[in-house]
């Protein structure tokens, strides 16, 4: 177990002794004046800064989408507090035919909220729909899928054209299962909004949505992982706030009970002194980074990307902006992956003067004497709801200026930012991956040219890189596999396709005078608000 995993386990152990979560508002009005249907219902109010943009769980999802749909639709596997894959809808999984067939055995006690049992047919339908319509990043995990077999109601077999070691865990964690009897009637699932009359089988079922205000979910009485007698929290209500600072104030005032978003490092210190507010720290499975759109002029040159990597003062960012709650990473593979971390790589040095010299050596000059090298003006997009990254953006802009590179910032509200990244409408993308659960899937999703439904935000089309990725993916021998992953790590680093910034430890804040019993998971994508975690919560007193 690596250092991050140990930390996650320790954090949860501490939580079992001292963790006290969100708010008990029995019969009290919510933050916006509504009340629950029954004075006896227990309502947990969670703050978010973003509306839901997509209710279709088969497609790629933003964080707020994920938070709500994670509670509504099951996965075959979930991620526990130690970042280990454990059964959810599946009761077990294994391989046959020398790794070319992945078999999932399912529980028989999951039920859709309309009373229909969840069966292997739903799993088969979900995977086939993803492939048919190339939906989201899960489509990339099904690249080698030849056929799916459901020999009985609790067995699903995925037949692959070749062995792929991370297949079962990757698919099991990322693919949400939808009710075949509902979605099969929806026509083109790439166009299916699924924005009303939700039928789910997770811990909570989405009941109503009022964009800009609130999203209400109600406990699923049939959820098999709820404590005996059912979840203590009857209603989960997400309340939308314009920014993190307003959300922190709402938490202090008792208008909400939990922040779904991590607390910015700059605000953690002030919240520590609040008697009624508890803080929970979890490890990250993603990392902050700058990605370069290599289809843009100048950014198609490795030397320019290398120079941009040299204007990022990672040590200072970790010390000042992150208050030490992060660690440096060099290549695209996070050190959380232990044996895959290529410790032989040297980080690009923070050296704005050296970056300018590198650019001048490659023909760039300041002919108009405005202080900037001609042609090197880039727009950098970022999500303004991430206070840490907006500060990083300002710091990087200033450092880049010293190197003769002009960076114009376009930090916008999250949905606008997501639209820009989806349309590849940027030069530089400053963002933070939510969860990478294994290095191979990460590399295929982010760098493989032909990857369907992937997240190749570089838009890189590199046959040499493609060959490295495809060769590693088909490698069964563990030692050879690790060596090939490290080789890809080194290649991406040398090409400077992205600049890793840090691996963050996330801090979540909640009203410790009201609830206890959360089961937090690593990453800001999961954090305190997975359906499983919310189903374990109990009121204080």
C-alpha cells in the first residue's frame, strides 16, 4: 500500500472515532425557504457551485452531474476509503480464457425504484448502448470488446479480442448501470436527456431539479448497503451557490451541512477554529495540470511547451497556494500509483530566463520591443470555482511574462469552462483531473489518437506515442508492463504535452454538530458525497 493509500485509511479510521458530518434539519426550512414533506424526515443539505448539465449517466459527466448520478445509478464496483475497488452491484469478478473474458457475478437484491429487479440484462444493455453511440469515456474501455453474454440474471461475461489487465476494474468502476426497460424506449441515447421521471437503484433517487436553486434526492428503501432499517437521512438536497466563499458562509451559518467541493487551502485554517465545523482530509486520485493544445500555432513545437513548463514554480505553488497539502509530480503518472511512478524523470526547472533563452535559440524574438516574444500570446482557460487554480493561473501569467510569453486568462464559471474544453476552444487548459483509477486507462484516454470517447485534450496525433500505448496495453507480463508504462511517462514528459502541477490532498468541511458516520473516498470527484457514504450517515444525538 503506498503512502496515499495509508493516509486514506488513517483518515477514515479517525473518522470512525471523531467524524461528525452534516446538518440535521428536521422540520426546519431549508436555505431557500422550502420545508420537507414530513416533520419527521431528516434532510441533509449539500452545497455545490454548479448546476447539473447532463442527467444521462451513460455520458461523460461533470462533478455535480457525477455527485447526483452516483447516488442514483449503481456501478459494478465502487471505490472504498483505501482507493480499493470493492463490489457494489457486482458480488464478484474474475477472468476466464487467459484474460480474454471478464466475468461479473451480480447481487440479486438490487431493485429499480419502479419495482423492477436489476439484472444482467441491464448491465449488458448499458455496455452495448455505450458502444453503439460511443458515449463518454467509458467507450474507450470497451475498445476490445467483441461480445457480451448474459447467460442468467446474475452473470455477465465480456468477451475481449485480447487480454487487457485493467478491463474489469476500469469498466466496473466507471460504467453506470441504467434500467434497460426505460432507456431502450428512449431512441438515440446520445440525445436522451433523462431530465425527469428518474428511475434508479442507487442509495438515493433523484426526485426533483430546480436549476440555479436545488436538486432533491430521496432515500431508496431497497438499497442493499444501507444500515439495517434503512438510511437515517431521508432526503439529500443539493443547494447551488455562486462561489466557494458564499458556500463557506452558508456552512458557517448552518444553511447547509456539507460542502461537496473541497475547501480551498487558503480557507482551511480559518475553519479549523470553528467548533461546529469538522474537516475531513482525503487523498487525490487525480492531479492539477496545464495541458497544451498542440493544434494551435507555436504550441505544436515541443520547445515552446518545454519553455512554458519552465515558468511554473511548482515548489512555490505547493508551499504558498496549497499550504503544503500537495506533493509534486513530474510526468503524467501520479506518484500515488507507486510502482508505475517514474522516479528517474527530472522536473523542468523553474527558470523564466532560461525559458526565454530556449525560445530565442529557436528563432523567437521581440521585434516590436513590447517585452513579449512575437507570436507567443496564448489564452488559458480555467474553472473559476477552483480557487487554488485561479491563483495558480495568476502566478503562471506573471512568470510567463518574465519569459516573454503573454498569457491571457479566461477563468469562467464551470459550465462555460467545460464547454470550452469539450470544444477544444483554448490554447492552454489549466484544470484538475478528478479520478484516474489506473495508469493504463489514463494514458489511453488522454493520449491515444484513435481513442473513442477519450479525453485527449492535447488533440495529439502521434503515431509513435500511439504505438507505445497500444503495445503496453497488450502486455500481460507485469514487470514488462510496468517498464512500458514508465517509458510512456518519459516520452510524454520529454514532449511536454502537459505540465503536472501537484497531487492535492483534499479537505472537506461539514457541520460536525449535526451528523456523523460518513464513509469518504479519495478524490474530489467522490469525496464525502458518494451514494454509499450518504447512506451511512446518522444524525448526532
